[in-house]
């Protein structure tokens, strides 16, 4: 294995020792290894901390382990400060890289015009349904690129068989340049607590907007493909996820300065979510409660006061 490259990996993990083991073991099998792997452990008890530390000591790579309080966004902010290399991969703790994934990233990022690469999933969960266009979950006019809709959803094209432009990247695996993150004064918004949709959308879209100003490319390509396992080892309670899904998107309409029309679109798409859940008899009440919460605290949400303490209990 060739270890002579300039690439860091940041993995935020929480209460998922077996998933983390699987992720690191697949990284270890890469044809080209990263020069360092930074594991930011936010697990909620010392026993898991100890298990994760022992695990990382057994891996045949340069793995550094840091312990932080639970927060994905804070963990990633911390992780990138520890990265010694300019090319940084953010990846989840339940991802299997292909043997050539890291090698391909190294080659692609040797092109200084490429600023970001979004990883593709081997088995993406995309649908051909036209309903998504009706409720703003995807854009017909941008359907051939990675794009962000007016209702604040990130979407990839149905078919990606070549290098394709993208306006965002999925958080389970994507590549950035640390020098550009610092130059543009970007960070992960720590108002998003836990694993709270849409922290990856926020970070990667803001990164894309800055890259576009400087004529730099943000791409997705089949050369950077992984398998996102979507681990069930530890996940947030569904009701919390619904609140985060609705409240956090509302917040982004203000943060990104998208205006009134975007908030109309987000609420229309939330109505579509309600109809879908009613059809499937699946927690429709949570959508109503979350939207009412959003309306009640709208002025605070506009200021970035999300009142997460009320729905993250």
C-alpha cells in the first residue's frame, strides 16, 4: 500500500463501535492510505470511549482519537483544525470505501481547480417519482446536476456516469480543501445539535457558493464511490428528526437570505411530507407539531435561536 500522499480523514462517531470498526477496516484495505485519520468520539459513556480507543490502536494506520461532547457539527469543526493536510475527507462512521476510492481522490485533487468532491453511494436511495417535483423536493430544471431546491433539499441526478457539477455534497462522505475552508471563514453551524439535518447541506452549499465566485469546481463522480451502510447501531428518535428536518430548513431560509418565496416552498414541501405520512400512517402528528413549533418560534429561528432544548430532550 502506498502511504505517500497528502490527505486527512475526519470521522465523527457516537455510540457506534462496531460500525466504526467496519469503517476503519475498509479504509485500511485501500490501495492508497490517508496519511492520518482523525476520529472524534462523542460517545456518551466511558466504556464506549475505551472500546473505541482500543479499536483505533489496532488499526494499521495513523489514527488519532479525540473525545468531545456530543455534537456532529462541533466534532467536524474540531476535526478539521487537527488535520495536517490540505485535502480533507469528512466521512461518517458507517461508510465502506472501495479499494481505489482514496487513490482516486488523491489523483482528482491534484487538479487545483477542483475544490470539492461529493462521494456517491453504491446503492443510492433515489426515486423516479414525479411527486418530488410537485412538492419541491427536486428541481426539474437542475435534474442533471447535484442541486439544492428552493425548499431546501439537496438532490443528486438519477444517473451519474461521468464527472458532474454539484451545488452540495452528502455528509456521509465528501472532500474539501482546508485552505479554502479557512480562507472563506467557513465552519459547521453548531446550532445544529446531534446529527441534525441539514448540517451537511448548509456547510457544502456555502462552500459551493464561495467556490463558484472563484471559478473553482465542485463535482460528483463515479470515481469516488463508497457504500453508506446507514447503521442502525445508534440513531436519533424519529420525532426529533422530524423537528430538525422542519425547523432547521426554516432557519436556513433566513441564514442564506433566500427570502419569502423560499419559506413558502419549504412549507409547501412540509405539507407534502404530511400527506405522505398520512398515506402511510406514519407519524403525521409529528409533522404538524414541528410546523406549529416552527411558526410559534419563527422570530427566534430567524435570529438563529432554534430552541433545540425543547425538542432534543
